[in-house]
């Protein structure tokens, strides 16, 4: 499948991500999305943009589910899971810093939750030094 076969009339692919897309990519594809991001989305979206720019097949993008010729969700190999320290906070237009993600994932295996059966079961955390370095210069002590 090449990049253009998953593009809608506006010229952009519709990509879904998150826990549901990771756990049930076939449902996401059946619901009308062109692509489903599986697992951590940051490396996947970068690789997707690079593939679209270079007109490379989407099956070469790690961390995706793409529709095959029969309508089935074809999973590509997993994307690398980068440490949360690789995604620092960034300022908004007013120079306030954005959200700081301290942890991601869940270590518990609750039977009612799908997290234990998909990629979100791996816990990753931002180093305390990184979080402190982001917050400390912005603290205002009254």
C-alpha cells in the first residue's frame, strides 16, 4: 500500500491513536479511519510524515495498522518506545510552559481494563531531574 491509497479527498490521511486504536485496530479501520497508530504515537507520527513526503509505502512505517486489499487491519512492526525525557515540555504562545508528562502506562492488570492487554501496560517515567529542570525556573515564590 502506498501513501496515496490511504489519503482522503482532502489530501490528508485520517489517523486514530490511543488505547482503543492500540487494542482494537480492526474496529478503528472498520469505523472509517485510514490508519490506526498502535502503541506510542510520537515515533510513529514522525515516520508517517517522512513516508508521506517520500511517497514510501505505509507498511514501512512502524507502529501502524493499515487497511490491506481485503479490508483487514495489517499491523506493521512496533515503533520504538522512547523514554519520556525525549519529549520535553514546550511553551505556548504566551510563553507558559505546557503539560509535563511524568508517567505513562499502567503496571496493574485489572481485569476490567484493556491496558493490561496492550502496549500501555509498560510503564515509563520521566526522570525526576528532568521534571525538576522544567519546573524549577518557572516557579514563582510569593
